[in-house]
C-alpha cells in the first residue's frame, strides 16, 4: 500500500510534473491543482503557484491571504487550532473544491447566548471577489470543537465576522510562517522555474537541498545546471556536478525580484545564459 505524500514533497512533485508535461497536459494539471488548492486561480482565470501573492498575468493581488477576526479578540493558538481542523476537514474531502478561506456567522439559536455557527458557512475562492454558501455543516467535527473553544474563550457578538484562511494541502513555507524571517519574495528555485518556463518545452527546474540552490535541466536532461549565489554574492549559473568549472553571472540591475513581472525578466536572463551551455 502506497504512503501519502508529506507536505514537504508534494508541491515539488507537482512542479516537476508541470515542468515535464506537454502544454496540453500542463493546462489540465494546472486546472486540477487549482481545484485541489495546490495552485491558485486569479479572477482573470490565470493559474498561479502558491509562492506568489500577485497574479503572473494581471498582477492583481491574491485575495483571502489573511484572517478576519473580531477586533476585540486575540485568539492566538485557538485560531491556529481551528485552521488545523479546517485543513483536516478538506484533506478528507479531496474531490471537493478546496476554498482559500471559510467564513463563520454568529448564531443566537443556543440557550446560552451567541455562538459561532457550524452551519451556513461561507466559502471564499481566489477567483471570485465574493463568497459562496458552503453547503455542509461542520457539526460533530474537529472544526465544531475548535469553534466551541473560541466561544468559550470569548463569546462572540451578533454581527461579528470570522474568516479563517484554509491552508493548502502540502503547503510550501511562506515568508511569514513559523518565524522563518525570509526577506525575499522569491527563492532561487523560483528563479530556476521562471527560466525553465522561458526556455519552453523540454526544460525543467526544481529546488536544490533545503532551497540553497536551484536546478535547471534541458531536453533529455542535457544540460544539467545549478543556479546559486557564489562567494562574491553574485547569482551564477554553472554545471550541476561541477558548478565552479564554467559559470555565467546573472545580472540583477534592479536587485532581487519582488513582483511576477520582475521574476519573469530574471527568468529570461537565466534562460539566455542557460542556452550557452547547450552542446
């Protein structure tokens, strides 16, 4: 019996499949990935990778990336517990479209006063500016238990808003998560993937060990290249197994990219350098 993928390996595996797929296959994979929450679809219908906060086509910001809670409360770990329970709920429903966030309303139907309702929730998707009714009831689930814990901590008031971001399955680390203190919008592996996209069919890219460098390869696996920062703090491209033997320095006149358009520009520069390694 096969084992499920862990959260650390599934997204790189998807990246690998997308880079290896033909254009028609890539579109189908991207559609499925967006449905499952492994990528996000913009209101302009463009499918984007999870490590971007703006659409690669229209550059509109990615919606539903922050929680909305009553301003009186600081839920802390209780909110994170609710988020974990939502992740478990949707992990158990793989054929159901995974929302970017779930909103809860306040009910007064209980005898002990206002409480967060497990029913009539709202699902928010990144390709729409408004939410849609979520048809299922979270009753008798971990989500319901977490909502009770929130209410026991501080009873909600009628009119309060609670919208909780749902983490994607196999989510990559984002800059603000777990105190990582990442200072740049994109990692070196993102540069390599942008180069592979610019180079076209047959080219692929992946992350090196713990993201310290990017890997880039051509049709049939030739050439195999490594993208990394050298001892002089220059971004360079060299052979995968002999990175210091022959290198090309990648010029970043505007510094590290922070927007999708800037990342594409860097990707084109790396692609130009990669072509010099072709036999």
